[in-house]
């Protein structure tokens, strides 16, 4: 049996590059603190951030989760993260907002995926346009949030697999009109 750990970085207390904290992540491994060193006691060891700690920051958070035309979504992500940012409607049509370069032209990615993977915060307007992952419509920009309903925003790499941990995601609700 093999167990692996990867290192992810999380932004804390602001968006500046100098406030990055390293967090070890292993989906089914509990955190075991290292042996004590000079002056470290059990109580100070327990104060370290644990993977199992439910107060640990999420690899992706979206605010607000319910929005309407004219609003802006704010995505906060651990950096570095995956190269893709997609949104899937409740009717299962997926929109590729950010993705690596394709062999064909034109490339409608919101930004270069290598730049995106380094971002900790992205502000996405509700009127963002992207290409749908539908044959014959995959070269025409369409409004991503064109219809009211439920949406799933995902960020990562290799998202088309059923194996492993699902990519970080946010469940969103788009309303056609602002609530009164």
C-alpha cells in the first residue's frame, strides 16, 4: 500500500504573494506532528494546521454563491492550482473559461492557463463569455450564465476522469433578476 502527499499553497490574510502558507494535503491520511524539538510541547504541536482541521481554507471558494446580472464572482484559490476553469450548467453543457492552448485557432481562453494557475484571486463578471463544450458550437463565444439555474464551477487539471479526488468546485445559483 502506498500513500502520497502533495504540497499545495494557500493564500491567507490577503492576496499578496508574501502571505503564502504551505499545507501538506493527502486525501486519506491524517496529520501526525513531527517529533518535538527544543521547547516544543504537545500543546504547541497541536496548534499547527492539520489536514483534518475543518477550519483549514478550501482550495477554491466562490463569493457570492447566488448572483445575478451585474454581479461579479470572486474566486479565491490555492496557488499554484490547475490550468482549467470550467462552468457546467444544470443541463450538463460545460463552458471552458480558462484552458491551455489548443492546436486549433482561435483560442478563446480568458487568459493564458500558465498565468491562471498562479492566481490566488480572480474576479469573474456575471456576463463572462466562453466557448461551450458542444460539437459545432465550440468556436463561438456564448454567455456562460445565460439562463437562470444551478451551475458547477470547477478548477483543476485532468477533470475528465472518474478516478481520484474530484476537482475543487463551487456550486452556484444564477438568478435572471436581482432579488428584491
